[in-house]
């Protein structure tokens, strides 16, 4: 950092990832250098991961769903996060997932958690909204932001999606407070409104 950058920022006190990311946004030499260091750190971690996999010879991923901040899966156990493996063709080609002479068949289902929830809860209002083509994440965003369905932005929907999965996996107002960064009062309000809207 030059002297001026040091004066207007306390970012020079540490070189942690958050600091480097902040500086990398600057259109200065310091910004270019910070991005360079971030790229090196990323490459180093990638090599470290491949070394672990080569040493192990096999890989058995473990995941946690309930309790994660996103309420989707996160990697667990063994110091190796399977979610952190780069998702590009070159890397994926290394993971055949089927023995020689066999073919892997698999897939994912669109919105299967929501479909299962609808079947289990048997809530007629939720069922009617889903069958009418209404998006459950936009519906939850209505409770969070107190806006009309059509006024829900993509950013609102994205944050609300975390709340929906929190509820589907057994969360409560504490989950909403922790995972969405809501105050305890707001989290309790959203939780209550969602329960009143879909009591099933």
C-alpha cells in the first residue's frame, strides 16, 4: 500500500483472506498484488487437496445438512471438504465414480425437498400455492421483507431460500436469526408469519 492507502484504511494490519479480497477490488497496484496473492493461495490449496487425494487413494465424502449456515450440504470430517473440489471438466474427469466396465447412473430431482415437504405437511394452502406455480422461496421472502410477491428481487429470493431450507430441515426462529442474520424479534416475526400462512 502507498502512504495514502495506509491513511484511509486499516486493512494493512493483516493479510487474511477478507482483507486481501477487499484490497483486490481497488484499481491500484495494491489491488493487483492482493489479487495475485489470493490466486497463489487458491492454487496452493488446490495442490494440497490433490496431494491428499493421491495419498489416500480413495475418497469417501461425508456431508452435513442440518445446522449448516446455508441449510444445504457442507462437507464434514477428515479435514477434507468434498464441496471444495473444483467443479470443472478437467477435475471432474479424475473422479470416474464407477469401476472399470461399469457405468454410473444418477441424477438430482428439481425441488425434491419442497415436493417431499408438501407431501408430508399436507398443508392445503402450501399445496395450492405450489400447484399454482408460486415459488416457495419468493413466498418466504414476502414474510421476510414484507413485500408483494411480484416485488421480491433475486437477492431477496436467494436469502429467503436459506430460510426455507432452514424450516424444511426442522429449524426455528433461532435458525432464522443465526443463518439469515435477523434480529431475534424479526426472526420470531418471520417464523410466526410463516407458521400462520402454512399451519400444516
